[in-house]
C-alpha cells in the first residue's frame, strides 16, 4: 500500500497534474463516468501532504506539490469550458435534438424548470446541478437546446464550476491535513463529495413539489 501511495504521489506531484485535471473535468460532461472529482481530491491531498506541519518541521517542504489555488482555478475553468462546449453544441442541434428532448421526460422537465429559473435570474439550479451526478450535462444541454442567452447561463456556470472546484479541493486538502495522505483521508473526502452529489440530486427532485405546493 505504501508503494501504491508513493506511485500516486509521484503522479500528482508532476506539473502535468494540472493538464490531467483540466482534461478530465473538461471531458466528464460528455463522459460523466470520468473520475474528475477523484483526481482533484487526490491532487489536493498531495498538496496537503507536501505543505503539512510534518514536512515543514522536517525542513523539507517540496516545491513540486500542486498549488491549491492553481488547482482550483484550473478545475473551475475547465468546468466552464466544458459547459460552454455542450451549450453551443446543443444550441446548434436543430429539430433532431428538439425531438430527442421531447421524448425524454427528464430532459423536458429540466428544460422547463431551467428556462423559468434563468428567466427569473435565479440560476441557482445550475449551481446545484453541478454537484449532482450527470446534472451538469443535463443543464448545459437543455440550456443550449432552449436557446437561453449566454449572459443568462454563463455567470451561473462560472459560479457552479468555482463552487464545485473549491469544494473538491477543500475536501482533499483539509482531509489530507487532518487525516494525513492515506487511503483513509482520501476515502473520507470522496464520501463527502459523493454525499454532496446525492444531496444535490435529492434537492433537485424535491424542488418541483415544493414549487407546486407554494
């Protein structure tokens, strides 16, 4: 296990970690199975291990650990670029995409709710969807297909990407600080990330009932 941790540590200590994070976050809107959140948390945990009290006391704070600010901005920027890519593709999708959305109850409901939310200037749904499994893909798709204006969608996409990136980096970093760069620390951080996703999905399912009741 120690050797495995060392191998992972050598990977995330490379400057290429920023490229890997950016590509993973950018593409997981097309392939939600990509472990972009796992990669962000692992890199942040490595940053915590390299800047922790133990390393500082030993006088060997390495210079090649990931920078958490750069890591956060890298993940957030890639998230927004991925959102915009799907948004633009859906915008140009035409009648064929409209028919595909019309056949899906989930996409039709999301289109109605998102359109109303953005029209009222309340795009918090975009932020919430960023944490839900595949929620980012659905929201970007229906925003483009519904031809929502980019100035309505982009600010909320940027806020969603930054919130998700900051949360993921914070989980890995503080998990590494408190529990150490071990499998336990990474596991606890991942459980917290998936827990946020499950909570976001639950709130998104509840929201229509709340609206109807009011």
